């Protein structure tokens, strides 16, 4: 009497594709043994069908792996293209942000005309403007006055001129020249 066939369980640690292929080949071997034992023409015709099904089972995971690799390669190419385009775009965005911030700062500051009108309104009667210079974000004003203390007191009374600070005081022709400097107009 022949020993009964023992079906081996798929290995526990193997991949799903490996387990499916092992099971498919084991089934094919069992089918081949049965066909060789029976030799019936109907069963002999089923063998190619079983082999085709086994090949399809093995081809499914292979096609999935191939497709995943193609998708990953396309994603890598797209990421490389975007990485090459990113620095110029980031630079343009940073420049636009800086320009907006500068424009906002300019819009919040009083204009040069408004600053001069405020100065004309608060300057003591014996003081006069000698020079007004505006560069980028810097405003420099030079005032001739016989009494610098009265000029300082007048400037303190105008909160619009709080950004102007005295940076120099020197003797001029019978008057003191006081230089004020602050953020732009």
C-alpha cells in the first residue's frame, strides 16, 4: 500500500507570491500524478488549463511589482523636475514678500510733505530749515536755531515727529545747526 501524500504547508516567513507559486506548483504536481495514474482523455485536456491558471496566479504579483516600479520611477522623475524648478520660484516669492513688506512700511509712514508741514507748524519762530535730505529709508533734516533747547521742546510736542532723533549739533553763522535723523518720510 502506498503512503498517502503529505501536503506541505507554505513556509511561514515566505512572501505571498512565493507561497502562491509553491501552492500552484504543488497542485500541478498532484494533478500530473493523478493524470499519469488515470490516463483519461478528459483529465488529460484539463492539465494545460491548470497550468495556465497557475501561470496567471504567478504573473499577477509580478505585474503588480513591475507596475509599482514604473509608477515610482515616474514619481522620482517628477520630483526631480520640481526640485529643479523650486529655487527660482522660491526666490521670486521671497522677493515679492519683501517688496510687499517694504511697500506696506512706506504706506504706513507719513509722506515727506506731511512731515515738512508738521515741522513748519511746530518749529519756533526764530528757527528755519536749512537742509532736508531723503535717502531710501532715511530722512535727515538740518535746522538753524539760536536756541536748540526750544527746538527740542517743540519737537517733543509733535508726536508725528517722534521718529526724528537729534544726531548732531554744531555752531553755524550766529546760530546753532541741529541735525535730526529718522526713518524715511
